[in-house]
């Protein structure tokens, strides 16, 4: 069996502020296999984006990786010198950011930015790179790419710009694409197209995709597996069908309850009372305990570690004892 | 001179304005104080600025003579070198100038004038700029574009030229009745007219942001005057950037006053500000009477440097993005 | 684009008109021009004759219209002190001021941008701190004091550089230049540095602030995520985006540089328009003062216009739209 | 392309090579505070301009190094009758363009200098008839005797009639003209130098005239004149050897210049008298807290002011020893009997007592007008005076202004708007009559030009009668006695407070030998420069 494209083991990321050192990611582990789409879901501040940035080595001071390892196709990349991780970025890992409107340098033509990226990572000549850029634009669904390649970003619509961004991420045929909330800033009508595009490209190129989002609907539609994050930890991880249909973690349950169904049945949305704690005030034990309807004494004392439950894994004391599975 | 300030102001105005928290509580927020305590240089600068202000305020108690009172100047005591030099004489710590004016006393009184002109000029500019900014932002349309076009044009005219113009106009209007007091007013107005743009742009930006918010409409619905409501919300938000502009402008205003004095359109020589002292003292540099220019020069540079340092720190401290 | 340019041009004319009114009224009523023309012992009757011959006894609006009509044709009358047409005097002095202002601006831009970029990219190094210190001193010392100190150090004490004037100049048509002779270049160094220091400081601080801001933008983050080299990110992407507002400000600052040359030219006896203006103020030479004001305003307004148009050229976002919001 | 570029390079090198030639030994570089504005010798009555143009143009008379009147374009003159002066012109003199100098040129110049556009009309009264006797003899016929007719003629420069007519420069440039007259930009004199190039306010280059009619004492082949208004820059230029002569040296920098290895200061008394005056005309002062009366009409107040001012202290402290305290309104060099006068002693107590007697035991307030860029340390002197008067209880509000504003306010055309002022005066005729008539004569007759510069309005008919007698008296000894008598009257009236004659201070390179003249005209045809 080959190594997974991405393997994250016990990742810890800390931010040193002047008052205290905040742990944004605390012991996160997951794998993504070739061609697999892993959804990472959670509320704002749960550590989804930081995880993505940590993988691609873009955690800026005062943040830093303080523990664990990140392996790309079996090779550790979390301790590489800056120049070597730079070579990996864009070439082996592509990244797509949330806001296509601000991800492109407004002063450069779209083509210039794509060609620049291609030539950074390959030995292609200017003209060959340009040809490849046109192909890429065509592939991400930009009409008349040979014309649009000389356009400036402001001449593209939001959806088109996000396609350009995806083309940029795909430039060097990376093994892994990290898409950090790629559709949040887009119109609803465009969101589905972009998600479909990412999914298609992942499949066509055999690229692994880490899709960070807070939109369960997107997860359900797109991903093979899903990781639910809460306060810097993975609460539950498993195949998307399982997690959606049968969430184990009380938090995941709450989240799944929040998916509106297309069928339009009047199923009441389950609201989770309260909000996620600030990093500076994570409670002892299980971070979810103040909001958890099932919390018991142990939850206030001991931090739960992920426990395999079939194809899923869940970090909850309820399952340690495996006493009364929730209804 | 004013351009960079304005562009700073532009940047400031681009900052996300937090919800209508009072500026005061935000300024006293421990973040700001933390960054203050962290920077030794800022603390030194603040101490020096405070010291200069205190020296200026208590000048009449600290000075050995009132350098503005000709009866207290003894020509026989002219051009005495500082106390620690061979020819020094008590009580003239920093020596005396051509008129027998004690340099230390003259610096204290001169600083009082420089600071008074600077502070008053900045306040005048602030009131003018904030007022015009509110008007431009609130009414929008033609009023806005007229005011902002004036601001654009104003920006290209350096303060010194505006000040010369105002001075020229005042001279022709007031003519021979232009005495020291009215000259002070003229200086304040010249400086005020040169520096209002920064405030206007900042405030206008804030108003534009606030204008479309729901609470304004809501306030209007329940019959509250929108301008008043907005004022209450806009000013606290804009206060941080305004404070930064004011600090930097204070330094610029003091330099402008000194430069006007150099060009001979400042206060009369019998009431010298720091700038006038330097202009006069500069004539004695080649003669070896260095103390007449050196100490006022050091005082002026130290004052402006400290204020600029404070302004820099304030800008960084109030701008979370720069941290 | 055309409509935008046209609107700006109309606004520029409006500005010039306003400045014209200020110039005319200010200088018409400041001091009595007749006193400057005749000697002290000239009888009153002759003074009246001079007053009449100058048209100073006409109603003020008539004088204003006449003045404006002449000014539009670059006729500013005859200098009271030099008995020469003001336009000729200004034209003679223009090259000196422009050369000084351009050199000062180039110095300010080159040094300011280099220092600004360095102190933005290497924020915590000793050199960056030194640059910050230099910039603070540059802002905190009055120009005239810097000029005098430079003269004292480099001309009097060390004797390396001339203390005044333009050195040898070469005539190229009506233009005179000091850039082609050794003495001309040497004479340029201190005035250009004195004049440019303040702008350099401004540009340095602006570049540093803009650069820091640009480095935090999404497209820079994305450029890093694309694996571009640090060099390409800093000097390809960040610098170009930094320079757009910097160039605008520097362009607008060119007007200030010309006006600030009043002080520098006085200290270094640089034979430019600023010196002519100061001498005119001292001698109440009204035609020169009024013409200077109009001329400088014209330069300002033109630069403003050019910068506005240039802005749309540099920044593609503005090309297709009507103009930047003010 | 490359050809053009190399051509350009070659040109550049050539230009550089030419331009960097060192200044030769016989080139003198001169910087003055003031500027050479117009080359037309009649367009500006100002001493620096006269000095510059004196290298190029000449008058019928000249003044030697000691200001003695000597022949120049006139070889000799006599007064056959008191109202007729006959001038014998020098033969063989040529203008710079080669035209010969004749009586016609004198007649032309006499008309031109009295033209309405001339700034030098006082050089020759309008009722003087100028008659050509022959090509080299000219008569001046006067309506009444005038023993000092030719006293100010050293700077009445003679112009070439033919040249002026050919170049449409018969009249001096009218102020309202839209283009300058040829004569404002070009010269055609008879003097030892010609002007090679002239940029007003920037640089003027003089070259030695190889065809000069006379003998030149100096050895200069070229003079490069640059105006440098800033004191510090001017001094720096001298100290760094960039110029050979500067005028003036600010008095505080004299020691510095003298201490430098390559320059020194030529000092000497100047003929200008600096004095203080009071408004004695108005019934209520314009600028004072005393209402309803004019304290300066009281002779005791004027005496008190006089005695409250310590002119010796001003000399040592403000003027650094470079002034000559004066008891008279004229410099001792210009009046033979000056030594008969002594200045009343500084006496603050007496002054205080006088003020009390006059009814001002607590003093009063008055504004003093003072220029701040006209005379040596003018504003500083005024400040010192303010301090001294403060000690006898008089509070002075000092209004020190640039000369342009100052003169516009206090002179006749400004309506003599002053209560108390400081002024300086050099009689253009180098004679007391000018002082007595212009600054001390009654100004009560609006038709007469008497007392035009009498800002205080001092008026004593007895004094005026003496003034009129002095004008026509030809016997020097008698004339001097009359002048003395007049000055005694004025002193008894405490009409003015003469302070001092300021000093001349020229900064001169040690390579240059330059005689100094007391009227402050820097004349380089007497200068020599060695390597």
C-alpha cells in the first residue's frame, strides 16, 4: 500500500501573543489518499484554515508549528527550510483561497500570473508556458481563453476569477490541493459550479483535495471523507456518508442537524446552544463540554482522544465507555 | 508636506472601524498601553514631550528673566557664553544672545509660543477639517465634490506657500495694525488652513461608512436628528486616526512656524519663538557664538523628534494591522 | 476616460481662476507698487503720473480683467526691479528650478524607495532602524537649518563642494543646464539633497507603510502559496503594487518640491524661480510675485492632472472605469 | 544611432573640458548682498547699481579714493559766473562701440537724466539750461547759484546719443513698458570695463576694455559678479574661496573672516548717519496711549529720550565696536566743523527726571517703526533702544519690518505714518545742505520739496533760513559757519537723536588689493589680484 498523499500526525500550532501562548491546533491527525476529497468542517476559529496553512507551510509569525508531523507522500515537510518548502508550494501542493476577488494581483494580467507560476516550477519556455496557461484556463472552463489570458483580474467576474485561481493552483499538477472556503465569497449560483469543478479536476488528475469549509451542504455533496473540527481538535472524522447520516459526536450531530435538506421536509433544525470558546479560554477536559447536552463528570476533567468507531473515529468520552450510544 | 499625512489619513480611514466603542475606552485599552510600555524609545519620547510642555507652561517660574520684556534685558550682558565655558556667567546657564537675552529663558518662552501656535493651529485645522469632513460626508453630491476638490488642490499646495499667502493677505488687510497678537492669530490660521485636509478626509470616510448603516435610518425614523447621531458614532471611530494626524501635524506645524520665521514672516524679534531664535542665532554661527543657535536648535529638533516618535507609535498602536 | 480628463481639465481651469483672483487681489493691495518704481525724492505729481501709466487708478475689476487677459497670454508685465518682462525672467530662471527640483525628486525617489523597501522587508535589522532614525531626523530638522549645516560642513570646513550658485552652465537653446559640467554637478549636490531630504523621508515612510500593507494582502499570500520565489514576490508583486500610490504621492509632491525650493534656493543662492520670488517679496516686486504664484499653481495643477491621468494608465482597474473616487 | 551617440559624447566631453577651465588670476569674483538690476544708468538711483555701472559708464566728474571730486569725462571746469558752469570735455574718448564722445552726448544725457522715466532726476534741476559751446565745451546755465551743482555727478553717467537713438533707447525704460529698452540689457559706456554677459539676479561678467582712454591702476581682466542675499552663504562663499570679494560682511562675522587664512575684512566708517526721530507734527500721536496731546512736542521728552539711549553700549555690544557715535546728522567726513560738536552724555537718571517734569512720571507707550533689512543690525539697534527706553518707563512696541513695507509706511508717500522711528541718511551731494533741506527742513509748504524726508516734521524757520543761505553761499568758511549755526539750533531743539555712522565691512581675499571708499561704492578698476 502506498503512503497517503497527505498524512498529518498530532499536529500542534501555537500563536505566541503577548499575554499567553494560544494553541490553535492541538493534536490533529488525518490522512488524505490519492484522489480523495477530505472535507474539513467546523465553525469559524475551529482551526480549519490554520490546518490548511500549516500543511502548505504558510503559518506566519507569531504562529508556528510546535509539534507533530506533516508527511507529503511519505516525506516530512513540516521542518523543511523555507526555500525547500517554497519549491513544494504550488508545485506539489496547490492552494485556493476564500476570496477570488483579492487573490489575484490586480496590476498583472491573468496570463502573466499563470505563466509566472508555471515557469517558477517547470522548465517550460515562455511560449510553452503560455500555451499551457491557455489550456489550463480552458480546462477550468474559461471561454475564449486565448483572449482572456491577456485580461486583467478586474475584467473577470467573481466566479471566473475563482476559476483562474483554481487554474493557478493546478499549474504544476500538484498532488494535493488545499481549498480554503473556495466558494464562500461567491454567489450561490456559482458556488455549485466551482465545487463541481474542483471535484472533477481532483478526479481527472487523481489529485487529493483538502476542502476547508463551514458549509455542510458542500461537504455532503463533494467529499469522500469529512473531518469535523472543534476548538483546534478533530471531533469526528470518517466517510462522508457515515458522518452525515450517523454523526457520533454530539457536536457533529448538532452540525448535521443544520443541513437544510432539499426535500423541503419540515425537519426542525437543531441549534447548538452557546458558541465556541475563544482560544484563550478553552475549558479543561473536553472543549465542547459547556455546550454539550450529554456532558458528564469526566468531560470536565479529561480530554477525549479520537477512538475508532467503525469507519469513523470520534473524540468523545461517551464512546470510550461505549455505554449508551445517543439516539 | 501635508500629502503624506493625508495619505496616512487615507490609510487610516480604510481601517475597519470597530463598532461604536468610545475612543477613550479603546485608547485606554491595555493593548495600547502594552505597546507603550514595550517601547522604551516611546517612553523616552513621551517623557521629553511632557517635559517640554511642562517647561513651556511653567516658563515664567523657571526662567531667570522674561525675555519678552525689554526692560529686563541688559545689553551689557549680551553674548555671554554658556555657564560651563570659560566666559560663562551666572545665572545664564546657556549663555545670552546679542540683546542680552538669556538663551535658556528664551527657549522656555519660545517653546511656549511654538507649542501654542502649533497646538492652536492643529486644533483650528482639526475643527475646520472635521467640520468640512462631516459636511462633505453627510451631504455628499455636489457639496462633497466641491469640498473634496478643494482638498485635492489644497494638498498640492505646500503648507509653507499657503502660510505665505495667508500672511500676505493679512499684511495687506491689517497693514500696520499687525502687532504680535494678531500675528499669532495669523500664524494659527495659516497653519490651520494648511493642515485641515487630513482630518476632513478621515472624517468623511467614516461618515460615508456610517451613513448607510441601519441605525442612522432607525434614528431618523424615531425622529432623532441623524447628524447628531452620526456625530456621536463617527467621531469616536475616527478619533484614533485623528489623534495620529494631529500628533504628526503638531510637529509639522512647529516646523512650519519656524520656517515662516526663517523667511521673516513670523513673530517679531522681540517675541521670539523657537524658529525665530534659530533664525537670529544662525547669523552668529560663523562668529563662533554657537550657543545662540545650537540650544534652540536642539530644543526644536528634540521637541519635534519626540512628537514624531509619539505619532509613529500612536499610529502603529492604533492600527492593529501593523502589529 | 476622455470625459474624465475633460472634467479634470475644467476643474483645473477653475482652480487657476481662483488662484488668479487671490494673486491679483493679494498683490494689488499689498504695499504700493508706485513706491517701488520711483525714488524716494520723487514729487507727488510724478508719482500720480506713474500710477496712471500703470493703470493703477482704474477701477479694480478693470485692472483684474486686464491682468487676467495678459496672464493668459503669459504676459505678466515688467518687473519693477529689473525693468524686464517678468515672463522672460521666469523663463530664464525656470531651468534652474526645474533641474534642482527634478534632481531632488530623483534623489528622494531612489533613496526613499530603496530605504523604504529595505526597512519594510527587514523590519528588525539595525540598518532598518538606522533608516527609521534618519527619516525621523529628516522630518524633524527644518530645511534651512540642514542647508546651513551642510554648507558649514562641506563648503567651509571641508571645502569639497561649492556653497552657492549653479557652477558653470551650458546653454542648450533657451535652456541652461548645469548637468553637463563638473562644477555644475558639484554645485547641485547639496541643494538637491537639502531639498530632497524631506521628500525622501516621506517616500521612505510611505513605501515602508504601503509595502507592509501590501505584504499582508491576499494576493501576496496567494503568490506565496503558488510557490513564487521571495524575490519575485517582493520585487515583482509587492513593489509594483506599493509603487502605484507612491508614484502618485511623489508626483503630487513635485509641486511641493518646487515651492520648497524657495527656502533651499535662498540658502544656496540658487538662481531659480524661488530665489526670484523671495527677492521679489523683499522688494515688493508685484508682477513677479503674482506671476510666480500663477506659474507655480499652473505647475501644480498640471501635475495634478497628469498624475490623475497617469494613475489610470498605471492601474488597469481604473482604465475602463470613469475615474477613481475621491 | 551609435554615430549620434558618440557625437553626443564628444560634445559633452568638449563642453566639460571648456567649462572646467580654472578661473585665471586676473578674474575677480565678487558677491554683493544687492543685485545689479538694470544696465540703464538712469533707471535706478541706488548705490550698488551705481557702483557696478561705474565700471562701465563714467560721469563728467568722478570721485577719487578719498571721495575728492576729480575730472573724468570733463578735463576741467570753471564757473565764470555763479550761475554759469563751463565744462571742458576730454578729447579722444570713445564709447565701447567706437563712437567718439562729444558735447552732444552730454546734452543728450542731460535731457535723458531729466526724462520723466528717469530715476535720477535730482541730478540736474529741470530749470538748468545746458548749452553746447563747441564739440568739447558745455555750459550749464542756472537760475540761481549752486556751489554744489556737480557734487552728485560722479554717478550721473554719460550715455552715447547716437547709440541710444539707433537702439530706440532715448528714454529710460518706462515702467509700464511691456518690453525692456535696449539700454536696460546692453551697455555702451566709456569706462574701463565692458559687460560681456548680464543675467539680472544671477551673474554679470565684466571684461577689461582694451581701448580704455585712461590709465587703470588695477590689473583685473575680468570681474564676475554674483548677488548673494543670504548673509551666511555670502560669508561661506568667501571663506571657502569661491569668491574674492563680498560686500557687506555681517559685523558678527568680521572676526571669523579675519581669522581665516585666505580673507580679511576692510573696515572703515561709512558716510551714512543712523538716527532716531519723533513725530512732532500731529497733535495726537498715531500710535501711543497718550491721547489728546503729543508728548514729542515737549522738548523735555525728546531730551529725555536722547539721554536715555546709551550709544556707546550700542557701539560695543550691537555694533561690536564698528560704529562711530555721532553728535550730528551728518558724517564728520562731510562737514569740516564736526569736531566742534560733542554728544550729550548718557544720563538715564536725568532722563527720568526730565520725563517726570514733562508730566510723564510713569512714562508712556509708543510704537517704534524700524527697518530690519536696510542698515547694519538695524533691528538689533532698535531692540536695544527699546530696552533702554524701557528703563525710564517708556514702553515701546517695536514694529521692525522689511524695508519695502517700512518705507511704504513712514515716507511721504505713506503719509509719514509713524510716531517714532529709526532711519539712515547719506547726503547724495556729500554736503550738509542736502541733510538740512531734505531731512531737517520744514515740510509745511506742500509745493516745496523741502523736508520731504523729514519724517518727524521738525520745523524751525530760523533753521530753514540758514538752509537757504547755505545753498547760495560760495565762500566755504562762511558756509561752514552757517551750517554749524544751523546744527546748533537743531541740537538745542533735540530735533533728532543721531546715533552713529555705521561701518563699512568688505570681505576681501588676501590675494586682492582693493581700496575702500567711504560711500561704500566698490570700485574694481583700482583693484589688483595676484596669484
